[in-house]
C-alpha cells in the first residue's frame, strides 16, 4: 500500500507539471500583452523551458544515481515549485524568463527520476507503470489548455503559476515519508559536458534572437560573434566528449547512421510537437480573434488526437514496424501544418456554415493524430541496436526533441517579428514547416524497420 500511495503522489506531480506546460502556451498572448514586449523576447518564456529541460533530462538520470531517486525527485519538485512561485511574482519579462529557467530544471528532471523510482519499487510491473506514467502526462496535455484558459480568463495569467505552488507542495509532502532513501552509487557526472552543451544551445539561440535587433553594423557584429561562440562551444563539447570516460552523450549515438537519422527525425519532431504548435493559441487569438478559453479548446483538440493515436499506434507497433507509422504520421503532420497556412473564413459544407473554431480545432486534431502515430515508432526505433544503452538513447532523443522545440520557438518568434503582420507571419511559418517536415522522410528509411526479435519471430 505504501508503494501504491507513493506512486499516486508522484503521478499527481507529473500531471500538474504537464498541465502547467500547456497552460503556459494558452497564457502566452496575455503574457506578451501584459509586459508590452516583443514576440522575440516573450518567446523565451516558452523556449527557455524546452532548452533547459533538454539538458536537465539528460543529467538527472545520472544525478539520481548519485543522490538517490527520492532525493532527486524531491529536489526537482523544489525547483519546479520555486520557479512557479517566482514566475507568478515576476515584475518584468526578464525575471519571468529566469523563473522559467528554474522551473524547467525540475520539470525536465521529473521523468528520468520517476522512471528510476518505478524500476526500483515495481521491478515486475515497470513496463506497464511507465506506460501509465506517459499516459498521465498526456492527460495533462488534454486538460491543461482548458484549466489554463479558465484560470487566465478569471484570475489572470499569473494564476497558472500560483496553481502549481500549493498543489505540487501538498503532493510532495507524503513522499518524504513514503519513499525510501536508497544507497548512493559512485557515478561520474559529466557536468563539464552538460555545461558546454548548454552554452552551445544558449549562444546559438541568443544569436537567433539578436538577429531581430541587428539593424546596425554593431548589431550584426554581436550576432556574428554569438554564432561564432556557439561554434567554438560545439568544437569544445565534441573534444571533451571524446576524451571523458563517462560522457553525457555517447558520440556513437550521434554519428552512426541509424542513430543519426533517428536523432534528426526526433529533432524535427520536437520542432513540430514542442515548438511550432506551442503558438497555436496565439494563432487562434490573433488570426481568428478567439478568446483565451476558445484557444485552449483548439490546443486540447491537438492533445486528444495525440493521445488517441499514441495508444493505437503503440498497440500495433510490433505488427506495423517502425517505418509505416513514422511515414503516415509525418505525412499527416505535414498536411495539418500546410492547412494551418490558410485562413478559414465563411466555410460551408453541404450548405452548413462551419465555425472557425471548429475548423481550426479539426486541423489541430489532425496534427495531433500525426504526432501520436509517429511517437511510439520514433521512440523505439534503433533501440535494439544498443539494448544495453536504452536509457542513454532515450535521454539523447529526449534532448533532441526538446532542443528542436526550443530552437523552433526562437525561429518562429523571429519570423513573426520580421513579418510584422501576424496573419502573414503564421502563414509563412506553417507552410514552411509543413514542407520541412516532409524532408525527414529519407531519414525514416535510414532506420531499421523492426527490431531483431521481431524479425526472428517472423522467420526472417
């Protein structure tokens, strides 16, 4: 019973974290309006979370080996609550971004530490319970937009952060007594590699943001120096990872053809799943004049499509293999993004007028279906090539998805800022993204279609 109660409390924290991530997207238009800031700067409220979570996700698995599963999960919860509190109190956009930085350290570390706890507490039911955990996170994606829309409309955008403080704290308190402290192991944590990788991403993204302010020669000089600095950090990161005995990222997982293809696909997938679609609420509000609550319904439609397709595709994954789901999902995602490039006004089907909220929600649902179909296959492809490194591979893939999301947010805000007109800006973003997604198809064929055990069962 103690283990079950601990598992329930942990899942509540994961659910609240998932709700918070989608609620912030719904609140984004109000946050931008409240601080009277540019989209490029406001975009960091979204991208900083993805960026730091990418690094936290890779690090926290190893940190939990040193500090213990219980201590790591409690530490992540503390970062998440502290970041939420500071975000709710932030007097300016810069401090809000800093608060989101702190919040994302915890948010990015929840899943790695959660998986470690499940493996230790439920060794014989770990696969089922990890699957349930992923499902609970997706439930947060469904209800988050509605809760966020209701909170923002009735209590202001700060309420989506206040919402986390008491609830996460109450969920965590029982874990002090329910979770057992496990022994620490001597594992070397590659903090240098993590720092170099973080510096690489940060300087690159700051360089992207600086492009919007490079109206003079000195502005372009600063931009060029930032991109040059990111290149230097890349070289230092590769040099360090080749020499360190316990690297944060095994470079074989980056350069070998199947793994490289999987990482590129997941980077683009993250750009679509975590990046461009984060702007769906802003798109709904600015282009179609929807209310905050209505924009939440649009984002919820995407999440519903994602969850339905996710479980369906996962159930048939052994039968279908990896390529068919990824191909189908990629084509559906591309079609949905291209449809978003066109405004739907005065649409009639068989003489019946269709509201813009219904049409936009339908397209968002389509994108969600494509994402859900692709996710199980893109997460499992190539794992059989290195089964002993499955956790590391998943951490690297998570990092690429989060990084893709962060960079795509920066690029999207940059395009919207340059275009001036949000309607034209979104048209350019969604059409170009829809076409770029199709470019991932060759990488799908560079990955094995099925794992070796499946081939043995089929007699191949």
